[in-house]
């Protein structure tokens, strides 16, 4: 799932609502991780490697939260 908040539509809002309604302390960060940093900020991993790692462990969704940078976007 990819949601571009700059171009939010009714469908993407509904999708995000479904995701957020399903999140609790048992599935986050096992299936979702909303606080990840890459080397574009103060993290230690390249964005492409972060994505590969997320796929390999079965994450359903993630958000990069790099400080002062939008290179990964």
C-alpha cells in the first residue's frame, strides 16, 4: 500500500482508516512500523535496503520519518 498524502483521495482516506482501525499494541511494529529513519537522516540503512528488509520480514506498511530530508520520498 502506498499513500501519497499530497494527493489524498477519498479512496486513500478510506484505506488509511481501515489500516489505523486495525492497529493495536499487538501488531505494531510487527506488521506496521511508522517510525523509521534512513541514512538521509540519522538512520543507518539505505532506503532500498530498508524496503527489502521490510518485505523480507512481512511488514504490511511503513513510514520513513527522516529529519530535515525528503530524499526517500
